[in-house]
């Protein structure tokens, strides 16, 4: 038996048509998010993901002219985008699932289409993808070669464990002296935490502040204005490429920070507080040794 197609919109055959429909849907979900009861962090993330989907669809409209015609066309388009996020952008499964949830909500509230797209498989919690000390050193050197601002961004991520969205800071979020430092991070669920900034990051951040100046406002400035989450991610990707670490992203630096804390003796409660995890179970993954670490322990003990 063939699947029943629910045609809720007039069939789209031209790129300009599907793009226009997608932009109207984006405007509609923006209005919905303005009045919904989701957390501010989730609203911000959903706005970003829906906008990213509409931008992607504009580039691939020829392959998905029916993306807003019916459930079949919508699911095909979102599945293709999901594949793009996983295979091309190398997004984590959790990020992909957040994107899928955002776009599913957009289709439901803006196009009256209830779609079902397979979620990305989240790996069983275990040792996260952290940089080795050699890789971290290579990344730091590449960042320094790229300039004062990029070095400050990379060092902030590596030495505070900030999420990409948390690293979009204002000058007032940073407090530095010659001997101490802290950064105010706005985390998930509208939670705010103050994280110490160790000496290596203080040095790079201080150098950037000298170049940036003391005017209030966004901490990270580029040629086109303040850097967004996407801009910060591009800085990390570019530095990673130059260091021979293709595909490295801000969350890899966060994993590296947490792994270093555990390796140097921090306990789960300390790591939880520094990372801003709501549940200790999330932090526990950093305390599960991976295969490489187990092999190293055995070699060291029985050498």
C-alpha cells in the first residue's frame, strides 16, 4: 500500500517559491517563539537552528521544491538537512537533535505539518572527544599565529570550558587583574556562573583587551561587527585546520577543559560547577576512562 500524501499547500515547482514559503514559515515561528514558554536559552537556539535550515533550504531548493507542500516533502527535506549537519558540518548528535526539534516545531506551528524525522543517535556516555596535550599545544600555537583576538577566543574556550553560545560575551562579563581573573558565563536555563580564568588565558585576554580598547559592548569584534556563535565557531575551525585538526569545534575544547580538570584531580562536584551542568550524571561521563587511558595505565603499572 502506498503512503498517503497529505497535501496542505499548493505544489511548489520553483526555487523562488519554496524559498518564499520557507521565509514566511520562519517569520511565523519567530512570532510563536516570542510568546512561548520555552527558556530563553532554548528560544535563542531554536531561532538560530530554524534560520540555518531556511538558509540551507534556499541553497538546495531545486532538490526540495516540495519542502513545504506536504508531510512527505517536508520530511525528505529535513532528513537531507539532518544528513548535512552530521556528515558535512560534523555537528554532534545532541546539536543535530536540537536542530531537528526546532525545525519540527516550525513546521507544526508555521505550516501545520506534523513531521517525523529520525533523531541522531547519541553515543553511550563515555570518554568524550578531548584533545591530547600535543594537539592542544598545536592548536594554541596556531591560534597565536592567527592573531591576538583568535588566540584570546581559543584560550578562553580551552581554559574556562565555555560553551560556544556562552562565549558571546560583553566586556563587562570579564574581570581581569594581573594575578586573578573570572568570566561570567550565561548558561543553559538562564543560569549564570562565574568561572576562574587561569594565567594562560588571562595573558591572551589581556592582550586582546589592549587591542580592542575599553569601550563597553561585545567582547569579540570582527570586520563586520560583533562575532556571533557562528563566527566564534569559524575561528575554532580555522585554527584547527592550521593545527592539522580538521573539524575541531568549540565543544571539543570544552571536553578538553573538563578532561584536564579530571586528570589533575578535580572531583565530580567541582567539574559540575565549573561546566554548569544541571545534573551530576552529565558530568560523570568525564570520569569514565576510555580505552586509550586504560591501556596507558596498564603499560605504566606493568612496565
